[in-house]
C-alpha cells in the first residue's frame, strides 16, 4: 500500500508541474499581444513577438533532451530553467521597448522548453508502461485546469492591471515547481559522456529507427492542424461567422468540456486496449470534422460536428507522447522527447505562417466565412495524410 501511495504521488507531482507550465504559456499567448500593441502598430511585429516560440522550440529541446539522458537526471535542468521562465514573465511587465520585450519572451521560451523537455522526460522515468494512459490523462486534466485558470483568472486580473496576469503566472509557476521538485524522487544514476552533433545524431536515428521515421511525420501533421486552429479559430467564429461574445463563450465551454471528457476516456482506454486502434479512429474523426467544417458553413454543422472534432483532436494530441514512448528505447527518453518538441516547434511555425499564407492566397474562393474555411480544409488534409504513417507503426510497440 505504501508503494502504491508513493506511485500515485508521483502522478500528482508530474501533473502539478504541467499546471504551472500551461497557465504561464497560455497567459503569454493570449495577453502578450495586448502589451505589444502598445509598443508597435505593425501586426507582423506583433506576430513575430508571439511566434518566436517556434524558433526556440526547434533548438533547445534537442540539446536538453539528450543532455538529460546523458546526465541521468531531469530535475536539475528544470531548476536551472526556472529563473528564465520567471524572469521572462517579469520582463514582459517591466520593459517598455519592443525589442527588450521580445528579448524577455525569448528568455521565457528558452526556459519553458528546457523545463518542459526535462519535465516531460520524467514521465517515462517514473511511470510504468501499463499505466501511461491513465497517468497522462490526469496530466491532461491538470493541463485543462491550467488553461481555465489562465483564461478566466487572467481575464479578471487584466481588468485590474495589464501586468497582473503575468505576475500571477510567475507566482504559480514557482509554486508548482517547488511542489514537483519536493515530491519527486529521481532514480537516475550517473550519466554517460556527452554526445554532441545533434543534427547528425537525429539523421542516424532516422536511418536506423523505422518507427521514429513514421511517427514524426504523423505528429507533425497533428500539430500543424492544431497550430492553424489556435491561430485562426477565433477569427473564423467572430469575423467569419459573425458570432457575438455570448455565442463564442458558449462554444469555448463546449470545447473545454469535450477536452476534459477526452482526457478521462482516452487514458483509461489506452491502458486496456491497443492504443493504435483507438488513436487511428480518432485521427479519422479529427480529419473528417475539419473537412466538414471547411466545406459547410452553418451553425447546425458547427454545433453537431465541433464536440466530436474537439474530442478526437484532443485524444490524438494527448496520446501522441505516450505512443512515442512505446516506440522509444529505454535509454533515449530525453533524446526522443527533444525530437518530439522540436517537431512541434516546426509544425507551430509552418502551421501558423503557412496556413495564413493559404488564407491570403485562396481565401477568395470561400467568401462565405471571409476565407477562414481554408484553415479547416488545410488542417483536415494534413491530418488525413498522417493516417498511412501512423498505421505502419509497429503494432507491438505502438
């Protein structure tokens, strides 16, 4: 019984960490443009200030993931990254020039991805493979709570002061880091001698590991679609469909509810059945939902399709990392986590910039929703193209 309690405590500690991470990055994503708009009139400059995250995600995880494998420890990297995260959030509130503020954002994301990569690598270190799904579903529930705190709490705080959400996020991040590092007991031993040349190492892994070659394109397509949704869904609802604030709030509540249901259901299913079969079905629903929303513009279609689409998208994306772990060699958890995060960073850049270009170029053919149907169609096609890659993953490991 004592061992079981300690085991569940590890789950709670892991989930607590993601609460602070998610709340801080959500505050930055949603409220940073308000501060940037006071410093520049250029929408491109505002977009660059927010989108710099993708550039950081392409580099930092590759170094931290492999290095934490070699050292045999994760928490020291999390602690080293904490001042950058907190300092970046505080810098956003203190600096009054555009480039100084962008520098603070860069510092934040360097810390964020260093922390997140090391933290995420703790998950396979501390959780047995047959418990991956349920532990990950608990983590995703805490992630949903973090988003809710950032959006609802931040909305209240920003009415008091523009800096208040960032200060609160910094405080919450410090608190959750303290809880996590006190509760978790790492078992990693002495690491190996550092190995440099990350790009060359990735090329060698891709040549030798068939499952990695298949997983990364599939994961890229899912994250590409998510990046497009995050960037343009509010514009689609407000400018494209002309919905008012109450209607948008109702839709967001449906989204949060579907996300929470997916977090609970997906984790329990994946620990009892072949996760590849369940996830493959979710991929089909994810792609079909996006294509349906792109081809048909009316409130009834939105209400009927959206809950299923959100559920499927959440299921696919929240199970992507546990599935990666099932095809990851035991001594490469950090390294493969670095590839996962860098892949996400590339999808973030191309999913936002590329989809924006497609809307500008082809949006004229979809005038009903001011061209924003384009992002649904683009994302739907990208997700559909991932299915052949995903189905070829080795069944006994995926």
